[in-house]
C-alpha cells in the first residue's frame, strides 16, 4: 500500500465479517431468505394496491410508493452483499460502490420524506374527514411524492460525491458490508469534521425535520381520536395509524443513530448490524405490518385470490 493520495481506486474491498467466515455463512442464508420474502411481500402490496379498485385511495397510493422504495432500497445492496458473502471475492468496483452509495442515500432520504407525507395523509383523514378527498386530490398526492423524490435525490447528489472524493491515501478496504457513508468517511486520511458537519446539517433537513412533522401530526391525531365517542371509530383509527407509526419507529430509529453521528464515534460492529437491520429487516416487516393490521388489504387479497380461483374453475 502506497502513500499516494488515491481517492478513486479501481475497486473497494468490503471486509464485512471476513474474519468470521462461520458468521458470514449464517448471514448469507438468513439474508437470502429475508430478501426473497421482501421481494414477495412488497410486490404483493404493489399489485394488490393497483389491481383492487377499493384501494385506489391516497393512502394506498403512498403505500405503493413505500413498497417500491423498499424493493429498490434492498436491491441496491443486498444482491452484491450476497455475492460477497457467498464466495471469497469481497470486492466491488469503484463505479459499483458509487452507484450503491448514491442509491442508498437517495432512496433512504426519499423514504424519510415519504413517511412524513403519509403522516400528513393520516392527519387529514382523521382531523378533516369530511374534506379528505377534496384536500388529498390526485395532483397534490403526486406533487408530494415528487417533492419527496426530488429532495432525496438532491441530498444524495450532495453527499455522495463529497464522501467518495475524500482522500484515502491508497486505502481501499471498507470495514463494512456495503459502500455506506459512515464507513467510507472513516477511511479518509484527512480531518473529516467539515464533511460530517454538512452531513449533520442535511440530516436535520432530511431526517429530523420530517420526524418532527410526523410527531406534531400525530399529536393532533391523538387529540382528535380522544374526542371520538365511538369505540369502533377509535379502533379503526388506531389500526391505520398504528401501522404507520410502527414503520416510522423501525426506520427512523436506525437512521437517526447511524447518520446523526457518521464518523468514528459509533461502534463498527454495531453499525454493521444496524445497517443490515434497516436495509433488510425493515423492508421485510413493512408489508407484514400493513397487511396483518389492515382489514382492507386482507380483504383485497381475498378478493384477488378468490377471483383468480373462480376464473380458473371457469
């Protein structure tokens, strides 16, 4: 290894848990099964939401985008991770690393903002039910989703080049499973305080601000729910809002811990497991959370299955 200021090597080596091959074999099997289930679960949500006319509402429009994001989020890194875990080759090309980092940051940012958009949808549904369809018209829904995508991509366009262009003085071993921002920042051979500061500021806008909006929205929702006299009405609101809150807790908890302290302060092994959690476990659980707690989705699944069965009998 030389001392040249090489910030753009031909490839990176993803170390992961290469010093513990038995753990890598277990992770390969677990991640393969989880990834396949994630593909099936999120694809099912997308198909059901699009094919069943009863689900052509703003809530399921946003849920479809969330499932698409989860599919893209996991696919941006898990296939490469499975390849590296399965064999001795732990490398990823520089271009592949750049694409992975860009997608990881961009899609993660979009999901943070989309969850805030979904909180606004629930706020209007609960606090202004008579005006819901007037307020959440298709143009607004499309505009909110487009805004989430635009801000997420813009965040990634800023942070990805800044992270990749850090001088590494010939180092090309990434102490992680994937090209993730905190791990790449730790590789730099210069003081990274400025980059970490910019990352923190952007994280406030892309992570903390949407989270604060979600909490405020649910404050109003709770106040509205307490004024509902019907127990069945309260139960229905808790079901739809409970699913969203569970997803928010899973996703934001890990993101805040990882990206509000992107440098050397976080434990490396802990960071690896947290990354795996929000990269595969959260997208795997999202379809289950929305399906098991939602009678409308379960009803749509039954209608599609029974309809197909009836069609085949004919």
